[in-house]
C-alpha cells in the first residue's frame, strides 16, 4: 500500500501549489529511482482515487524512472550505470561505486 501513501502526499503537494497559484493543475511530472519499486499503474490508480472530488481530479501523472547512478572512483564523475560493460564513460575505469537510488520527486506541475 506504499503507492497509496505516495499518491496522498503527491496530492497534498499539488493541491498546496495549486492553491498558492490559484490555478487548476492539469498534469504533474514525478521521477523516481529504479529500485524504488513504484508501480506506475497502481500509483495512477491510487492518485485518481485520492483526487476524486478535489481540484486535482483530472491531473495526469507522468512518471519517469531514473537509472541507477555510479560514481567513478578514478575521475569522480557520476554516470548512469546502464551499459553492459559497466565502465565509466568519462575515463573508461571499471572502478566505481553505486550511488543510492533516486528518491521519488515531484518535478513539476502543469497548470491550465
Ligand atoms: Zn571515470
């Protein structure tokens, strides 16, 4: 029921911003990490249920999953750990540390 809690906090954040701007929100963009297991469909469903009857009722959620990042131990640059050879794209070193998964963030709200 992790998604219900997220949906409620998103709704609270969007409602607050909408009240501040006295505008009707139509879409919201959020991002989250790869291992931060948010199920898009369940989250959308939970959000729709939570937003029913509020000014956020028709807000469309856009969910972006960010790839895991690594930090190269040699040149200290961060990069997306996606490539199969898992090497730093900056210096080619295979010595890197995985960074913590990205948190769930409300990136932007679109108003009418
Ligand atoms: Zn490097």
